[in-house]
C-alpha cells in the first residue's frame, strides 16, 4: 500500500497545518469568555487602581511622622477619623495625625503610606503608638500600579483564564473581542456503521467516531456539528461533505476502515471546489492513511475509521489544527498536558515512522511508571485503559525499559 | 490577628473537605456526557465486538491451510467470494479456500483467521499465493475481546473522556448516569464593590470575584450562580446566603477585605440553620482568613476579598471540594495539572505556614525555569503574568534557586 502514498513526516504535516487560521471574530460577554481566544490586544482604558489604596488594615499616616520610631521610642499620632470603604475619605491627614483604614480603603489626602495595625498600639484618648517606621508609599498601591491607561493588559491569541476575566472585570470590560469557535463538521462513513440507538446486525457496528471526535472538539474549544452517517457511496458522501463545508469551518470524515471507503473519501475531496491535496498519508503509526486537504481556505480531513487510530491523529495533528482555527497563539497552542514517567518495559518500533504507544500510568513511590498497553489493533477497550500516549521518534528503533519518557495525557488525569 | 484564629493546617483542611459529597444524580445523553462524572459503574450489556472481525485488509482463511507456507513454497488458495462491509458474509470458507475481507469485516463461517493482503499475491483465475503462515485467530478479534457481557467497562466516579464516550457508543449506551454538576452560589460583599458595568467613584472598585470564581467553577465542571453584590450588612448578607443555600449546593462569600466584613461573614454563617464552623483560618499564605463551615450537608465558604488570595484558596482547597461535590473519584480528584521547573531564585518563607508563590514559566533549552513574580500584595496584574503557583511546604524556610520545583498550572498553559 505504501506505493500509493507519498508519506509526509509529522514535521512536514505541522508546517502544512500552519497555513490555516481563524474564520472570524465576535464579541462575548465577560461571564461567557472563559476559554475563549482574544482576537485583539486588550488595552487598559484607565489607570488601575484608579486611586491610591491601602493594602493593609491599619492607619493612613505621613511616612515622615514615623521615621525613627521603634518599640522603645514609638511615634505618637492622633487618630482623627476613619476611612469608610467605598467612599472618598472625609478626614485628611496632617502632621502628627493618623486615619484608621482597612485593606482596600482609599488613602486620605495628606497621607503617603499606611502603618499595619500590628505595628501600632492604642493609647489613651485617640492616640496610637507606632513602633516601626514606614517609608513613603509603603503598604499602598498607587493609581496605575496594576495597569496604566493605554498599556497592554492581555495579548491577541491569549486563551482567557479565570484570573484574566478578573482583570477584565476590574477594568470594566464587559464585552470581550474573541475569535469564533471553530465549527467542525463530522461525518462517519462506512456501510457497516449504524447509529448508537440501533441494535447492530451481524457485521454491523455502532457509530463511535461521532462521539469521540465530537467530544475531542469540545475539549479543544470547538463546536462539533454532526452531519450524519454515510454509506460508502461517492454521491452521498460528496453531498454530506459539501453540506459540511457550507455549515462549518472544517470537515472531518472518518472513513470506514475498508480500502474502498478510503478511496471514496479521497475522490470526494478531489471533487470539492478549489481543492488541494496537502497530505496523503503520514509516517506515523497508528494513523498512516490520514488525508489532509483544503477546499478554498477550509481544511478537510480524512481520518482512519478505527477509533483508536482516529483519536491518535486527532491528539497529534488536529489539536494544533484546532489551535490554528481558534486563533490561539502558537506557544500555548502546541502545549498539550503531559507528564514525565519511567517506561516499564521495552517498546520496539519500526524506524522511519513515528509511533504512538498507549500507556497506563502507575504511581510507585514518587515516580510515575508508564506501562505500555498491548492488545490487538482493532480493540477499543485499550482506549479506556490508557492514561496517555508515548511517542517513539521517527529515527529510533524503540525505547528502553527504565528510560524517562514524556506521556501525552489523553485520559482523566489531564 | 492570629489570636482570633485557631488556624488549621492544609492537611487538616483536606480531611475536613472529605466529609462532603455529591448532591444527586441525573441521566445525560451521550453527546453531552464529556467531563461528567459517572454515578454508577457501567456494565457491558453485550459482548463487544458481537461478532468475529478481521483487523486487516486481506483474506479470511482456515489457518491450517497456511501452515508451512513461505515465499518459496506458498500456499495456493481459491478465492470464493468477498465479505461486504456491514453484512453477514454470504460466502463460507472450506478447505483450500479464501474469502476477500476488509478491516472490520465479519469473518465468514469456516474461517478462523485472516491473511494480510501484503502476504498474498493474486495468481491466474481466482487463486492467491499466501507466503506466510498464520496461526488460528491471527488478525481477528473475537466476540467479547473488548468487553464480555456483564464485565465492568467504566467505574463510578470516573470523569468521562472522549474515548470513554466512544466505548459507551460502541455498547449502545445513549443515556449515561452521572452526578449532577455542583451548583455554586457566589456572593461578593463589601461596601466598596460596584458591578462591572458601573464607573467606580473614588474609593470604589468593580466586582472581580464574581467572574474569577464563576470561571473557576466552570473550569472545574461546576455551575456558578451569581446571587449578587452585598453591602457590609448582616441582614442583607444573611438573606443572600440563605437564597444561595436554597438555590445551590454550596455558598461562597468573598468578603470585602475589611476586618468588619470578615466579622459579618462569620456571624451570618453562624446564623444559618444547622451550622457548624469547621475551619476558621488556615496556615497558608495568601488565604489565611478563609472560613469553611457547613449548613446541614451544604458547605459554606468565606473567602478573602482580594482576588489573588481568593484564587489561591480556590485552586488549593476548592478544587478538591468541587471534586467531592462532583462525585469524582479521589485519585483523579486530587490531581491538578502541574509541571516540573527549575527555580530562578531563592524564595524566603515563614516557617509554620504553607506559602504559594506565583511564578512565570520560561523555556530555556530543554528546561522550564520558574521565575517568582514579586509585587505588592494588592495588585491584580501579577495574576495575569503568572503561569502557576509554587508551594513552599510548611516546615521549610524557603526554596533555593536552582532547585527543581513542582508548578501547579493556573494559566493558559494548563
């Protein structure tokens, strides 16, 4: 079969994937922005904080009034008021005076620092004894200390985290410019496939890829659209692929596993408008018969029919593809959750291709042990037993027991 | 302030959190089950696969007809038909015969193995020459090889991944029993807090915790309910907390940062029905003034007002709390995404408490370098600069530059 393929290396495929980009932008409300990708830099519209705030509970003072203070020779100050939270301070601080303040309170006029409650002692009347000096601006944050007006807060391409939403809230940004989530049209093809609610007859199996690929998309911030089940027929599959292109940003066909189906998938792709074949076979196992092309600017993908192979191709190549379509910056885009572990036994591998081996992780004392899961290639039970994948690089003949390997997490541990 | 607190160690707090559990179960459709937690073991309702399948493209044969075959002395077999995908094979295999079969095709009667296409050669007429012997059952998976009827497929407490949905689809499980997502009532309190769409006056700041805690909940599979903004008033806060208890599984109040607000939060908790105070202060920095209690079986949490402290407490203690409320099994529940890195400089720390230091990760050659982010405690810009947290254990005085540390990922790299 190799003769039909002009296999690309994984590195070549990654480069090819870089030609794709996001399909558009939209504003989302702040409460819905978790995990979305910024389509513009966020520039601070104002100084944050916008007033000088105390970062301690204590007293707003003039720092110079505390200079030289010590336990044995404290500085005595008159307490002339208290800062109410959320209000412009009524009191102001003159020489020899202090104003009670809570963490987050606005520094009153005249004060240039705050003494911690722990470093003061209440005396008779309204007097306090301060036992340690502070320097000017001590225990205070100034306007713009977080972000000054016009500075860059977050960059285009950044994937928004809880703390980012907090900063955006602090700046009053309630509508956030993000890239649209990529929509992925998923088509399962094969005469033997029936939908999940059917009882398969002998020779038939239920549609698995619809669910695995759909969930894979969701996990990567994309929106799966299930186009449907297709028998191995050129016309039907072409209609489905065209429907997918009109409704989604990319079309993924997971082939039935027969040779005939694979041929039909390629012929259908070649019949799409403005089609270019970019990848026809990858030097990777499992996943060799993968097809990548484009119809206009839309990537079209032909995946192996068996779920185990399709998921390896998804983890390895469609994660970066979805990053590109999401507009995610490359640094975070290529990052996938992984752990280091010690290989529990030798793995043989053919040179000239990249192998992905499913492993189970076992914690022994302080180490994680990666135990390869072997089993006939058609099984799906190995998928749920595995915690991750170990990559065996192209020009090695395997990996040795006891060596430290990187495990790409694919299971519940990620 | 320490005198008001009977500080608990982090270990004590983790134990206390273990008393909480999920609030109920519900069925979800398979397509919506990603990330949900199984509330029952899944038992295979049938053998999977339910018929013998070829895992190669080639010929279904009787293994014994290939015994002794070699390149120089091949076995010659008559091809008597072809297995159609998805159909019960019309042909059967007798002595000296072969039937063409694709990957995933049903093995015809009489055959007990499959010869790979690559190990056969078409001869004149319908004859093939097989150049390698196969053993019985070679290149074939048998009924029940994946799961036999009655065997356990996935365990209660498991967080469903794409591949798990695939296996469930293969078994025809379209409705999945899962625990309900925990609902979290979030209340921000403090006289200085205004909503995000308001222009704050001097002394006021916008509500940040609503968004950070809400997104934190979503990231952990929980559903945030925003109860509202509360001024520092006992009655208003009590009404809000009770509304939260009636609508959600747990109530989280992020206090204004003033001492007064903290006192009100505790008094409100103590006024709730069947209340027990479990934790009043934790020996951790930041996050010491955290309160954990229960009203009946519902956890109620008082968080520090400052977003940086509240998020550390959330990452460290509320992640396991949400795991418990989600019904997630403990092994995966305590796992949080982390990487190893080399510390870029010394970190000092007070003995007797656990410190969490924000760090930025920098890739240098093959190593990740963790660079502590310093800055005044009241800032929020440090949050978006940080990739993660480094824990300094309780009974150490710090960590040294050059040492290998574990970084709990809190940013976009996770």
